C-alpha cells in the first residue's frame, strides 16, 4: 500500500467571516492511500481554533513510515496512531482508509454505516462581511431552503444583519454565534431571534463558559446547539445539561467511526444532532453526507462556499443532499483539474 499527499488551496467565493476571523482561502491537504489499482481519498482541513495547521499536518505526514496491508480495524487504529492527535489529519487518513477498503469490498460508505436514504436539506452559510453584499448573497443562496447566519459580533450589528436578511427573504434561519456573545447579549438575542423564524442558536458563548450556557438554555425559547463544545463523543456527557444538541464535524472528531459513535451517544442523551463542516472540498463533505440520514440537521455546505473544488461527489438537488452512486465515497476528480494539478488523484 502507498500513502501520498499534497496541499491544495481552496478559494472562498466570498471572504469567509465569522466572529473571530475572516479568510479569503484555506490551505488543505489531500491524502491518498492506494493499493492494487484502487485509490482511497481523504481531506484534512485544519482549523487554527483547535491548534491545527497545514504545516503541522504535513510535518506529521512526513514522519509516517511505509504501510503494510491491514484489516479494517487495524487500519482504523493505524490512522489514529499516525495522526498523533491532529484530528484533521486523522480525518483525512481514516476517510482515505475507509474509502479504499470500501472500494476493494465493492461497497458504498452509506451501505457500510446502514444510513438509509432519507437525505436532508442542507443549510447554506451567509458569513460575516460587507453588509451591502447581503442582498447579493441571499440571491446566490436561492436554491437552498435554509440559511445559516454567522453572528456573534454584538447585539446591534447582529440584529441589523437579521433585519437586512428579513428584507430579502423569510426562509428558515440557523444562527451561529461562534462563541461571540456574553450572557446578557445571549439572553436578548435568543428572545429576539425567536420572533424571526430562527430554528436554533449554535455556540452562543466561549466553550469554557458552560455555566452561562446552561443558564441561557433555561431561559432561551430557541434550542442551543454545541459546536466548539462538541469535539468528540467523550464531550457529550459533560455538555448534555447545557445544550439541546450537538454539531458533529469530521475535522474535529477525526473519523466517520467517531462521528457515528457521537450520533449514537447523543441519541441516548436525547440530544438533537447536526452534521457540520469546515470550509472544505467535496471529499470531506461527501464523506460526512453519508451519515446525514441518521441525524436531524445537515449543515454540509463547505464545498458550496469555494470556487475551485477539484472533486465531484455529493450534489444538492432542490436543496437536498444527494450522494453519488458507486462504491466507497463515489468521488471522481473533475477532469478540468487533472491537467493543472498533477498531484491530485
Ligand atoms: Mg459553528
């Protein structure tokens, strides 16, 4: 078996602004594990919020020795060990490994996880940025049924954004404060947003501020969903009193296997479940989409927010996710990218 990797710069269609940062592009790493004519693909989209970077991912990849043939379970352990605690790297290795294993077994990933085909609508993100661009962004989002709005700046600014959006559309909105509010702002905003066709509020406060989150949950007419507080399954028992649901991201939890464990545990705690993403391309988004029939909400739009996605995988039909047919992840490399990026497989 062979391990290959390459960096790739994904370009945002609009500068991607959230409460703590704005990006025009992100550098990601594609990982390929190949064997006997099959290539398994994975993607690492490292996040600085979690202390990860492309450099860190590449340095760790350079330290990995050659691969021997492995069973599925041995491969899962190998990915965890060789990622050395870098979750986005583990995500790329474990996705490539499962893709390769499923391709060789001639099975789809969806079949592997017994997901069924109840595909969800995905929300489409309107990030923080130039307020004058909001009508244009709403127009561009017209094929999506649900909008996800990044807030968390301050009460006045956040209300202005919602008012501007409500001038254009009455579509269902999901709000993500990305840890940007304090308790007072959180209380006022949740009350106010409840009158503006908002479905839930994601991560109102800093992850270390669970005490205020639990207080807000008691008062808020809107459900609260954990994102920065919800990394792996081990977090769920500690946050279940403060949140109504969790957001699971492949880049945070490290594998579809861990994501599935989070889904099952969150169900035991009677929590709502959303599948989310970083700004990433179709490898990561397609991988996670395979679990979407098992959850309540999909926010799998990272690949829709970039202009140069080299892969073709999950599609959006009438606002709903639609998995590609075929074994493994069912991905293909867009032929237009083949000639300019010969490291892509
Ligand atoms: Mg979030």
